[in-house]
């Protein structure tokens, strides 16, 4: 897409403003980004040179979670909110490889995500992508395509990867998460990955987190590195599965896996909770 920015207006895309999804795409080595996204990504890399490693850790965490929920928990339907641009190892590919027939609803409001997602899923009857905003959770759950594809009376895998940290405190992300979880059937699972500020526990990492937070809010208007206690609040009322809320690479890693321990290792936490 980098060479085709002149096509962007047809997609109703403002190429003068960076997009969280497209900056993330750049960090993963993708091509669905514009010059403004690459500029912001380069500024982020000056603060955290190992940021691409954190982005990849998030994708790897997602893959392990989805496989675990299918194989160990028997989940067969997923709601992925803030899904971002399609890349290798999408939720439906991982889930359906583990159990054919799994159904997935992707949710995003970036126009490029919607265009690319719908093109990817054109031949998959068990998967769809809808335009909705997590700040209006009932709109997500009551969307006609969500209701058509998912049975909310049965357990659902709710995936909130890298989305809640793009909500400000004033937008009440904990309340939004609670409203989503409150609509799910018993036995549902909720997976969260979130930017983390360890504060005085790791002062060097904390300084980087504050600087990254400032950059995100100056350029994209969104980004909040929260404390461990704040992130744990998103799991209120849920049974937090082992190994709990941990750096992404520590959540049920593959045997023999040895992650690189850069600064961003400590600034991205993840966990999975189960509804009672």
C-alpha cells in the first residue's frame, strides 16, 4: 500500500493522520501503511528500539491463546475486537486449523482494516468483519452479523488484544470490559493484552513507558500504559487462568522458547480469564 497512497481517498482514509492499526502493521513488517504511519513508528523506535519484538510477541501470544481456547477449553466461537489489519496467523486460521467449523467475528472501525478484512474473508462463511466501536459494546454484541454468526448463549472467546490501552481513563475501559463480559455465557473466556508501566519496580522501563505514552497521545491521540493493578481490574469477576497476568512471552510458551529480554518485554502484559 505504501506505493499506492493515491488510492486512499477511495477508501475514505485520511493519509495525513497516523492509524494505530497501520503503525502496528509497520512494526510487524507489513506494507499496509502510509508515510505518516512510518514517521510515527520511527519516533516510537527511537524510544523503544525493540518495539517490533513487542508487536510480534503480541501476535504470538494471540496464537497461543486461540489454540489453547480451542483445544483445552473447547471454545468454537470468537469475538476479536480491535482486530487490526490481517496478517499471518489470523484468529480464524488458527482456530479453524485446530477445529474446523470455528466461527470468528472481527471488529474494527479503521476503513482500511474493513476493506482488507472483507476481501480476505469473502470465501469464508464462518468468519466476518464488522464496523463497530468498543466504546459502544452493545453495538458490537447486537450487530446483525454478530448475532447471525455467534450464539451468545454459548461460550465465546472474547479477544481484547492491544485495544483497552487505546481507551483513556475518562472512557472507562474497565466499565466497557465489564459490560462486554456481562453479556457472555458462563464458560466464556476473555483474553487481554495491554501496555504496562511497572512504575518504581523498574524505573528505567517506567521512564520509557511514560515517554511512549506521551508520543502516542501527541501523535495518535490515544495510548495509556497502565499499572499491573489497573490491568488486573479488567479481569474483575473472572477466574484468572494460570500463569496469571504476565509478560506476553511468559503465557504458556512453547517448549524450549527463550524470549529476548528487552525493555519492552516488561511493558506488555497479557492474561486470560474465565467467566464463572
